[in-house]
C-alpha cells in the first residue's frame, strides 16, 4: 500500500516544539523541587507557599486579561468565595477537603455568573463594575454572621489531609501540592491558548466585531474565560484557607488579592504563561524579604515603583526582558 | 433566498433606512447602488446583524431579524467591510481558520489552502493580517475570511474600490469565478456603472434610505430618478 502523503502545501499544525516545552516543564519542576531538596527552612517554604498562591491567582487573572481581553480589579471576590466555600463545605457538610476545594472553585465560578451582564461592557467600565462587585461579597461575608462568623472570622474547619503517607498540611506537603496545582493551571491555560478557542479569544481582544462577523460568539467565549478564571482563583483561595486555618472577611476579600496578582502578572509578563508565575514569586519574595525591611508599614508602595520601572524598561515584563537579553523574540510565548 | 420587509433604521432623528423591501433569488448577483450616505452599508449592517432594525428579514425562509451577528454568519451570511477589518495580531491563515471553525463549524485545512489559492493569498498566509498586507491584499483577505465561513449569501462592500480599470476587470472575473465555484448568491455595493452592468443581473438603487429603483442594470441607469440622485439633475 502506498504511503499516505500529506499535501506539502498544507502547513503542519503548530507542534509548539514539544521537546522544548517538555524541557521547560522539566526545568521548572527541578527548580520547584530545589527548596525541598536543599532543606529550605519552614520560614522560606512558608514564603514560597504564599508566593505560589499568588502565582495561581496571577495566572487566573492573566487568563482573563490575556485571553479574555478583560482587566479585572475584582479577583478578591472569587478568592474569598472560594476560601469561605471550601471552609464551610468541609466543616459544615463534612465533605473531604480535597473534594471541597474543587467544589469551592465551582462556587467561585457560580458567583461569577452574577458578573455575566458586565461582559457587554469593555475597558474601564468592566473594570469598575467588577471592582464594585467584589465589595458586595466582602459586605455579604461580614453581615452573614450565622454562616461566615462575620467580622469575628471562621476558625473551626479542617486543614489539608494526609494522602498516601504525605502530610499535605506540612510545609513540604503544602508546597508540593501548590507546585502541582500551579503546574496544572498553567497546562490548562496553555491548552486553551493553543486551541482554536484561544486563537479566537486573541482576535476578540483586538477586533471584536471582525471576529463576531465570522461566527464567533464573543460574549460566550469571554463568559467561559471569566468562569474559568473565577474557578481557578476560587481553588487557590480554598487551598490558602486550608493552609492558614483562619478566615475573616477583611482578609479573604482584601483588595490585595485583586491588586497583587495584577502587579505580579504585569511584572512577569501577562501575555505569557510563565510570566505571571515567575512575576508572583519575584514580587512576593521582594516584598517580604526586601521591601518590608525598608518600609515596615506601607511597603507595597515599593511594588508600585518596581512595576513602573519594569513597564518603562520592559513592557512585555520580566519574561520578555529575559528573552530579549537571550536574543529571542520580543513576543514571549512560553 | 433573502427577503427584506419594511426594514427601517433610525439613528436618533436620522432615518438611515425607510421601509426598505426587496427579495433576492438564490444564485443572483445583485448590485446595490446609490450615492454616498444613501444607506447601502447600513443595509449590509442590518442584513449581517451588526445593526438592529425594525421590519422583518428572512433568510432561506427563516426569520433572522432577532439573530445576533455571530449567529447570522453561522446561518450562512458572509460579509466584507468597506474598510478591511482583519482579526489583528493573527496571521492570514489564522484569520481563515477562526472564520472556518466558528463560522462553518468545522476545521478543514485543505479548504483553507484552497481559499488562499483562489484569493491569491498563499504567499501571505503566515504574515500578520494587520501590518503585513497591502490594501488590496487586505480586501482579498476580507473576501477570503467570508468564504471560510462557507456562506451561501455573500455581501461585498466596495471590494473593487481603488482598483484601476484593468485590475477591476480582472477582479470582476475573480468574483464571477467565486460565484460559480462556491455557488454563491452575492450582493455587491459598487458605484461603477461598468462593474454593475458587467457583473450583476439586477440592481437596487437606494437614495436617502429608500429604494428608488429595482430592475436590470441597463434599466436602472436609464431611470431619471437614479440619474438625478447621482447628479442632482434629471437632464445629466
């Protein structure tokens, strides 16, 4: 039988250089394992855990910003809803924590349904609407004392369990779990970005009418990105809740959960997958190890300065800067 | 194939289209003619779903008046814009892929290559659709995108504008080829009498948002009302 020949004029589907991606993933995992292998202190592991939580939210924010073309100032709502939902589902309903966490992600996505009408808004109007929306959840969490404990907070809910002898509640266990969750989120993001849906979303961000006129339901695709971003943020909110073991509205719905991911994603390069992750780790460690020492109260002001400098010297973020130095393309796609 | 019944569009106090009614048979090439501001592009926006209107629009027997823009593309209505609107930051080939996957509901790379060949865009396939193409290439991309959605009705908005007469004649040949090859029904907005006469079996003339003539091109261009709408005098 004659071998089947592909029409040479037809370009092969984008392979995305799988060997390169595999090497990149391998390098990232080795890098992630280093703190544990080198016997990092509990303090350092604690910082890295918080940085990875921030990485997850920054990635979710970038998914909405880069693929959905929407700038959100309201991710604190999804983070807080995920945190409270997981704590309540596991404590009140007795659902195992590892099942409560994805359910909490679904709760965060459900809470985002209320935001769907705002998808018809664009630019600053969407940003303002979602900012107001986040405040509503903070007020609800404070006022619903019977459910959330109100301003006094919520303490009695289970921590992360032990699975196959690995205590996920320990610093090492939590760190490993978060590395896996961030990696999973990054893979999901990358799969969407490389799909036809990802291509259409890129087009919607810059030319919405031109995209709709060829049959793309832009509102539906943006809605999916909002729900997915809310789900991811809710999952990381839930993980954080079970790691720290305490929740109060002022913490769970703090504006910092909206602002820090933005700073981290833009600093790292929000149009890439690795940028928000790397940006969150660098920004958080800089904040905790350097900025806090320099200015004890209001140290976040230094993050603003760092971001301004980064935007001025490298608009494509840290990853874009590294690629430029390495002689790569300015449009990072890693 | 397409029926417009008393279609009216108002922008504030301005009536852009007033009670426009006409029908279109499958396989026809219809010229839509009229002076600037007559409502031709508004009518395309109404048929393709970009602008809401009063009245009724039926396509292949189905009332599509309430269908949104993307659903009309999926129903089989493709269009081009007078000022080309490529999907920015995407290559030419990606533009066609998005149009095919979402407009036609399938992914057939061989068909995309066929369209690139027909529209003489294969060499530009990997170029950025926004910054990498000349104006005429952008106009061909407009048609290619619409073809990728596998339309049965194609709305062409001044795709021949800016071409010299020799190039215009060649492009008219290309449009006839597309009409036969893809079994299209075409509505084309065009000012040039020679183009309308050479391409269309019928012409509808709009003036101040109203249909003032609907006949063969030869009859239309002899109609005193049409002459007056263009020149301001019936004696010209």
